[in-house]
């Protein structure tokens, strides 16, 4: 049985590159290094990859002469597709080999046994739709705070909470906690569910599907396998959920914040970056809030030192507090508004970073909140 | 500074015994032994008067008594040793920050940066010896040379209560006639083996070609001893700021490892190590415990943490876990231990602690957790009180108030090592 189709080079390269990202670096079984190519007689090419945890599947248009299925090394196919000239690509299987021709280039790849390839998990039923750009922004805002320490898998995930038309995303690595709420279109108005998705997977999804107008989110929980699925633009991906009980992090946001300062976001980012140049690894920047001014300092003793002042307004008592500069920059960089509000209780308690539209706005924007733990100084 | 004699080795003379004679004037000018008794036990240290009769540390009590019938046995005053030795180290620090303490009562100093302030090394040494005598009442011997090894030999030759400076052009004349046993690492067995080949002096050893020494003693040892005999010793004085680890150890004869004993000793060692780390704003990620069994066999266990620690209580708990791991699988009733050592390595600067949100599982060993930060703050307060009112002003219970029933002072010996 031969398979034969022709497809545009760019179409194929995009699709293969995306699917190949889901392939495991060290496949637990050899066939999982493969990328499954299915050509159907409706002129559609289905490409899929799977590593038991994450699956990716994409549909593209092709001129299919002989429909059928083939499995080839995904890495190799991706590298070949990236380097092909901009001409139509012809693919023909011949026994245990696949011939790929593009202009004057010709490649022959070995096939892998299709019947040993596992079945991809079925896409759960659609739970709701979210705008692509909103999803991309929200995922970027929370994944900065997710832990990279694999010894505690729960904290490497992003917690999703669905309550009617409100979708909340949150992540923490113990040092900071990011929480974003957004409005979406649930498929049923009373939707209520929770899920824990690996931050890395979610970031990949946002990158691949975020350019779509709308992304469909599908959740199956309570069944034998707990899955989350995303679909947009002919691309779909599923992922197993991270196991375990997520800590109750909402309560970590302080109830009343007595002191707050408002500062122009970009000026503060630039000042922190400059001052942090002298901060060695793991050493903090110190921020002193007085009326009209934030003074930033880093470095101490016989080491290099830096200081800078930024204009700001202050409501409440003067305060001095120190942060890991990277954690501070992560939070400030995630804001989408031109002004930043920094709210405190005291120097050893967490501070809250939110955005606000103008310097003298009455309220901040509470759809995104970044909670950051300070650094306690020895002195 | 290869060309000048600027390495100083300072070594308190018969330290434990000298302290006892200082504390009790009735013991002065008399042969005394610290530890042991006429019926048995182990002598930890002997006064010069007792040494004159052949009494040595490590000897059994009855043997010492036979050698010196007028010998007086006294119990040790461990806390006083610590206090006075720390006082001596403080005096040494007054002439240079380049002080490497290698045990409770000896240290190396690099004087190359101090001569323009205080004068020639010989002048500095005289000043230090006078100050230690006047301020602490203790005799101290000092050797000065171009290398650490030679400085240490010089201080041994200077004993008791003397000063020997070996100028670079006098090195061979000084070293050649000395017995090989003064070379670092030559114990009785090696000494005998060398003697069998007619190598008795350091000069003999230096003149023997390296390959021949290696054949006699094995490659590693042979190369090292031959180099030392030729005064080829590139090691520098390493101060705790540059140190790669900080450690403390305690030897206590032969004891069965009862939980109380282990906790008390480790608590004390952890406190020494952790407070020295904090004094330098340092913390370490790797904790190592060495347990020596009575048969001289040692077992080492270590753990590497995700964040560096310098907290006394955390270090105590980790050291205790590691000690029980090391003891695990042994017949506890049978296994007697003779030494415990705690070391922290993988060091980094720690001027501050990144606090953590209270997210379970809470782990007090992580410095930023709620409990970890509380411990950190507590240690800082304890350090501040001790700086103002002295080391014994406040401390952790098992370390500060040892139950003498479980560890009599006379069984305790503390050696410190910072390298």
C-alpha cells in the first residue's frame, strides 16, 4: 500500500515543526520518536506526535493521490522541511521507505511500524472559548511565576479555575505568586472546574495557538484519564493534567494593604535593571519608599554598589524593602498598563504588584496580581 | 612572596595542661595530666613537667602514673579551652586578617601584608607572643619561614615557649639535621620504614631521589614527603573567606552512641560551624558528617540541599540525621564511636534570605520558609547577644548546658579545621 501526496513547502514545514515540538527527547519506546502522517481522500493531511503526556495534531491541505498512513522520524523530517527550497513537496512511500522530493532535492527516509504507534487520546468535549490574544497574555503573565524545580511537580503547573464566565490562572514557585482572571465564553453558563497544567506545556500552547482569534479549551476531569485539550486553526493539542492538590494560594494575598506607591512601569523597570547590574547572583535590590520618590540600591560593603531614584507617589508610611531583582522584573514585565502600584504591609511580608491606567487613577487593575516575597537582610 | 619568610605558625604549648595550670595556681610547675586517672582512662594532654618524664597525650593513665609517680590527674575544663583559644585567635587577627586556624590551638598567618605596618616578621612574632602571655596568660611558640611546612617545623623546634625564624638562606642548614619525624605526615610506621633504609634526618630524605622514596612509601605519600623535605610546599594560608568548607570535630574516647550524647556533641559542633559561617556572612549547601568508630574506621555521610544554610538548629538536625544514617545497619550496642565531625561546604555568600510564601509542604530546613526564616532571625539575635556579652551568654540548650553525666569534659577534645 503506497501513500502519495503533494503539499506546499511552507505549509508542511510549519506543521511538522509544531508537531515535532511535542516529540520526546528521549523516547520511552522507539515509535514515539516518529511523526505520524495520515493522508485522507478529502485532500487533508493529518500530522501527529505524542509522548504519552502531550499530543499534538495538525491538519493541512494537500493534493492526496493515494491516501494512507506512514510513520517517520519526526526530528529528521522537521530538519529536512526547514531546509527545503520554496517549492511543492512530493511524498511517496515505497515499501519501508518514504521518498520526499522538493525541486532538485530528494530524500529517502525509513518508515517505522505504524501498527505499533499508540492511539492519541480523544479530544475531550469543548468546555469554552477564549480569545487567542487574551490567552497568550494571561499565560505569559502567570508562567513567569511557575516553579522550574521538578522535585515538586505541583508547583511547575499552572492552576486553572473555571467559574461560569470567569477563568482564573495562577502559578507560584513559593517566592512569588501570579494570578490572572479573564472573561471567556463557557459552553455552559454554570461551568465550574479546576485543572493543573504544566506551565511549560501551556506556554507552548499559547505560542502555537495564540495567533488564532479564538481557542477552544476542552477539559475532561473525573474520568480515568484527566486531560486538557486546546484547539484552534486546525491544530489541536492534549495534555495530561498534573496530579495532586494545588495549595490554597488565593488566601495568600493580604486582605488589607496599608501602604502603596504608584510609579511609571517602564521607568521602574529600567531603574531596577540598571541597579541590578551590581547585584551578584542571589543578592537583592533595596527599595526605599518616601513621598515622591523610590530610592533603589544594590551591592554592599566592599562590593560594587549602585543607586537610583525614581519619581513616585506614596500613600501610607515610608518603608524600606528588598527583593530579588529578577523576581521584581518578572512581575513588572508582566503588567500591561503604563503605571505600577506596589502595595505593602511590612518589609518582611509579601508585597502586591498591580497595574493601573494612570498615575492618579483611583483603582488599580485587579485582573492581574503579582505577589512577591521580599528578601530579609542580615543587617 | 616566595622569596621571604612571611608564613607564621603559632602553636600554644601543652595547651590543655597550660590552661589548667593557669586556672589553678597550685598546679603550676608540677607534672599534670588532663584526662584519665591512675587506674586507667586516656591522658588527653600533659604539662611540660610531665612530658619531661615521658608522659604523652593518648597514653593510658596507669602507664603515665608509672612513668611519673608524682603525676596529678585533673579533669578538663572544655569551655575554658574554647574561650581562651578564641581569645588567642583574636590577638592573631589583630596583625593580619590572613589567619588560618587549623585546630583549636594552632594557626597559620601570612604576614606578607603586615610587615609595612608592624615591622619584620620577627618583631610581629615577639609582639604576638608577649600579648598572648600578658592578656591570656598562656605560653605560645612561633615558627616563621617561607612555607607553611617549614614554619610548622620551626614552631615545633621553638617549643616550649620560643620563637624560631628560618630565613630563606638558612633553610637547608636548619632542616637537614632534624629528624624525619618532624615532617608532616611521618608517623611512627613511616619513620621506622625510612629508618630501615638509613633515612633518619630530613636531610637524608631530601637527598634521596624521589622515585626511590616513592618505591618505599607508595607514589602519593612518597612524592609528598620528598617535596616537603626539600621545602617544596606551595600551599598558601587560606582564610575562612576563601575557605571551601568549615568544619569542627569532637573526639571523646570510646563511647556508645546514645541519642543524648550524639545530640549534645552535634549540637555543639553545629553551633561552632554555623556561627563561624554567619560571622563571615557565608552559608553552605553541602553538610557532611564523619563518624569514627573505635576501631579507627570512619564513615562519612553527606547531603546537598537546594539552598545554602548557616542556621545552627537546621545544621544540628541535618547532622543528626546523617549520623544516624552512618550508624544505621550496625549493631548499635556493639558499635562504639570515638569521634564526630560536622562540615559545611559548597559555600556562598549570604547577606540576605529570600523569604517564601507559606506554601505546604513546609520545610524548616529551607532558609526562606516561615520556620527557616524564624530560625535565621533567631540566630542573628543570638549572634548579636554573644558579640556583646560573650560566647556563653546565650545558646542552644544541648550545646550551652551539656549534661555532664553524658559527656564528661575530660572526654572531650575539640579540634577545628578550616580549609
